[in-house]
C-alpha cells in the first residue's frame, strides 16, 4: 500500500532551511490549509481516507472515523513541531477552509456526503445530507480541539465550501 506523507518545513526569510519533520502519513490524504493561531501554534486542516497517523514523541497517534471512506482532520502543532492534538471530523467529510478567531476558536468549513458526527468527543452532533448529494458544514472548535458548535447548509445539487474568515470582533464569515 502506498503512503502519503505530510512534512512541515520551516525556513528563514533568506531561504535557509531551519527545520523539517514528518508530521503524518496515510494511505491517502489531502492537506487543505494551515494557519497560525494567536499563540503561534500551527493548525493544519485536511482530509484522509480510512485513517491518518501523526508522529508524536517518536510514536504514532492514529485517528480514524471508523469508516472506510475517510473524513477530515484538524491537527495542532507547536512552534517546536510537536503534535499537541489531532481530531477527526464527521464521516465522509472533505476539508475546505480554516480560520482562527482572536480568542483562539478554530472555524472550519467543508462538505460531507453521508451522515456524520461533528463532535469528536463523547457527545454526538449528527448531520445528514438532504438531497443524497453533498451538503456543507461550518464548525467551531476550541483551541484545545473541543467541539463548540456547527451549522449545516443543504445545497440541492451538492457543493463545496472552502472559505471561512473571522474579524477582530470574532464575527465569522462563511462563503458557500
């Protein structure tokens, strides 16, 4: 089975490589976006099939949504390149955009094709597409990766949502 790897490289402004490390591997995944939080940590948002493994303290931390079709993930990486946490979102989700509010709240947008649970904790927040195609989601998580809230938007002919932004007043803008 071929594996795809996700590397994080840090460069100086003059182009010198400062550090490089392997963050994750998966049979197939798609890195969508990365953003720096107010604390300087990096937040990576992407999609995977079946599972994704993150390198953590010379060991692997594996996330999966329990499905064969994969889902989306958010991972928080410290300035030193250490995995702080990683969570899986929903079932058959496709990652879109990510934004961080001034208070550190993480906002993600994307699409989903089957019923999925958007709360990675012990509670369930289930969304089901209305028209048998893909619907859109906007979800909020704390800086620690805990579920806060989510919204679903049904699109009759399917769609993809990849834009989310915040402003200084912590308003959230979602383009779909």
